[in-house]
């Protein structure tokens, strides 16, 4: 097979994600995954960056109780998180992290939620990048980076989402950041355990204000008044860089490109000292 150096066999993929090869084959049998290449005769399966991004999302959803039928319905409308959000609320309201990841599409103008997000202590494989903070650039970078992580046998944790760190220690700076063109970002892939790699960092547990934003529906400055009001009302101060979550379904879906995708902006905070 030509170009097989850019693809990974099923054993390497299964080992990195901490699952069995049969788990991946069951996704294929259910019509949820198609290998990038299957060799004639021997039937060896090979997976590329698109496959790995999709697997990361499927593993995450399956971990939190979604059945094959739910996943099949979701893939028919990738990037549409409405039905997933409803099912999460039905299954267990206490699964706060996943509820935040897959809330329904926003009305124009975005929203700032009253509740806060509890972020666990996590080891992450990190990589710096200079790029435009937009859908196509982020999608291409994440595919390449996730492929590298799996190829190196990193213990990727499919129950946690890949994050982008903006370097913005003041959420008000993010608007200027978006206007300045290509910027330095840090991509963080959560790991299930510590790994002996120079680019693995430990992210401490923290609380964060959750902001939902669809850039196609509203400019970032429109979000600032409600964020300012929430921080002032609750006496909060930002105490870390703002994290951006790009929903993988939206990155993979061509249909989502026209309407834009809903981002999650997580602003770490502490309570202002009296």
C-alpha cells in the first residue's frame, strides 16, 4: 500500500486508546467507522487522522452510556448536539462535563451559564502551534497531532476532550487575539495516566466559567457584557489562561462549516479576596 507510513494499523490504535481491537471492529460493524484503507487479501485495517478524531469522539460518547443507535443518529447530523444534550440530561444530570460539551445549539448572541465547570487534574500531551484560530486550521492541526500521539503509543483518554489554550490571561483580550491573525496556541490531548514524554504537562484541578459561542452568529465583543456582569456579581477573578474546546463533530462535519460551530470557552477563576 502506498502512503501506509501516514496510517496506523488497528493494533496500534487500540493500544493507544486503551481498548480492544474488537471494540474498534464493532464500531465498523455498526457503520460508525470506515478504515482509511483495508488491504486486499489479508484485510489489514489502516487508520488516518480523520479516523482517529472520529474514534476519539465515539469512545467518549460510548464511555458515558450512548448506545450504537444513538451514535448512528448523531453521525447522520454531525455537529448537532441537541439530541445528545437531551439524552445526557435524561441519563444523569450529574455528568456535568459531558453535558457542557454537548449542549444544544445557541441562539444568536451566545450564552453565559450560571453554573461553573469542575475541571479535574489531568496529564496532557501538549504541542505549540502558530495558526489562525479558525475551524479549518484547527481541524488540520488536531488531526496531525492526534495521529502523532497515537503513533507514539501515548495513553489517550477518550473520556476527556482535546483543548486549545489561548495564552489569554484576561478574557477581554480574546477579542483582540482573534483580530490579530495567526497566534501561538497550545493544543492539549488528555492522557489516562502520566507518560514519560517531555511534552506531557500536569493541568491542576480548577473551576471555570463556561461560555458558549458560535462565531458565525455573534461577534466576540457581544459576549463581554454578560461575562463582566457574572464576574462582578459573584466576585470572581480569572486565574489562568482561557481554554477553547472545538467540538470534534463540528470539525469533521462539512455541513457544520456553513452555519459555524459552537465553541466552549472555559475561563478559570478564583474568588476575589475580600
